C-alpha cells in the first residue's frame, strides 16, 4: 500500500492519498483545488487510478479539487448526505464502506459538530478526522451549523472509543504537527482531556476566532464539488474539448447568477410599498458584525451558512408555504440562501435585491 500525507501551505490543510500498489486503485481525502497538478502527477508517477475523492465535510477555508478530479480522471466524488452537496456522486451515510481494493476498506464514521455533515474516515490503524478532532484542538463550532455538544459526543463516543494506538490524521494543523493518536488526544487535548461537556461547550463558545477568509466563496463552491454546476458532470465533454480545468473554476458571481435564475427577487421599493413586514418572516442572513451596523426591524438573524440547518427552529415559520423575505448586504448571499430554501421545499421565498445597502438608500 502507498500512504501519503500532503500539506497545503495556504490553508494548512492536509490531503491524504491511500493507494493499493497491486490493484493500482487510489483514494484521495480532502484534495485542495490549487494542488490539482500535484495529485495528478503523483497518481501518474505510480500509475494509479483514482477511484474516489472523499470529503470530510464542506470546507469553509479552501475549495475542494474533487470536481476537477472528477472532470480530469473520472473518479467519484463523495461527501456526507447532510452537507447539501447535490452534485457529489455519493452522498455518504454513517457506516458506508469505500473499497480501495479487495481487502482494503475505508469506513465512514459520522462525527458531526464542526458541521452537521462532518465525517471521519477509518482505514486500518488510522482515522482521518477532518476538522472534528485536530491535534490538541478541534474544529470550531461557530458557523456552518456547528454544534459544540454534538462535537463533544462525536469525539468522546466515536473517536476516543477507538483503540488507544489508533493514529489520528487531522484535516488541518496550524502549528506544524502531522499526526497524533487516540491515547495522546484523550489524555492531553487541552479542549477535551478531563473536560465535562459543559466545560467543553464553554471553551468552544469563547474561542473568538476570526472567520476563515474564504468562507463566502468556499462554502457555496464546495457544495458543487468546487466546480461550476453546469460542467460538474461532464467529464467526457471536458476531455474531448480539451478544456483547461483551471479555467472552469467556480466563481461566486456565476453561482449567484445561477441562483437568481431560479428564485424570486423583489426590489426594495416593492417591499416597502406592498409588503407588511410584520406579517411575514423576514430573515437577515448576514454575519453578526454586519448586523451590528443596522438591520430591518423585526428581522430574525440567521447567517447564510447556518440558515438551512436551523431554519426549522424559527417559530415564525409555521408552514413551508409561508412567505419568507431574505436579505443580506447586497443581495447575493440572500439569493443563494433563497435557492437553498427553495430546494428544501419552502415555496414562497423572496430575496431582496440590493440587500440592506439598497434598503438604507431608499427613502
Ligand atoms: N485562519 C483560517 C481559518 C482557520 C479556521 O477557522 N479553521 C477552522 C477549520 S475550517 C477551524 O475549525 N479551526 C479551529 C481552530 O483554529 O481552533 C482562514 O482564514 O482560512
Ligand atoms: Fe472546516
């Protein structure tokens, strides 16, 4: 077998290659788009066929290479069914098995908390924990539907219950460390060792980390495996046209325009003249720092990355046919959010064109 741990310097992301040198089958975990050529060269060097590109979750800090790898090499992309990544070939469920070759299996273990769809992958004596468990740390739980209580259960009940000498390969390390093991993390991880659930939640609630710089670009892109949705499933066409995959990169503008084709936008003048905002559900999908600078009266606050996971908790929405008005700063994020809600079955979702900026301008 061949095992390689690759490091992306920009996002401090680890990517893993697992390959069987007899059957020549290979699997990548968490590939990063900017390293596509490195992966292709590595696979070529060992004459390997990439079977699967697996994601531990929808990343917020970098764009996955999985869609590009599918276009170039015809592999299958796989991400948790809870991630809302519809264009992925495989919607992973807890316990799914990925066969590298006849006697080599990788098992998916659901470890929600950093995101609801976070998955760890167990192979032989090692587990790839993504951002669930990091070395002397863990994934943050303050965006993308994160939940510290769930993360505590995932780590203590699903990862720490593995054999003590199981190797832990994380999704990131920001301090130059590469690998740990269960015994080490259980006994000395400063967020978890000898900590109760309440203590852990308290630590997670007070991390005060800045948002990943790429979050607004990366999360929607990664839901489409990092490529624009119209080309995501056209490996053959891509190859016959000899399109440079790097030119097919996702751009936030493209996806926003795509979303706007499917949703209903309403301009501020129309909102003000025709809608009684006290009788419908108005949701502000901006981040807290933006909300602090002003908002529309009676709005509910739910940032776009969280909306789809928490909308059920809004008492103001009784039926999926209730009118919902979404707004953000300029109208792009709310359009993407409206498309997601529409896909979830909400049938009367409006996105306010121009967002809060336009609202403020309008007398
Ligand atoms: N500074 C990084 C973001 C780092 C970050 O927030 N990483 C996430 C993983 S997506 C995390 O959970 N970090 C945990 C921690 O730093 O304790 C960037 O701008 O991309
Ligand atoms: Fe993450």
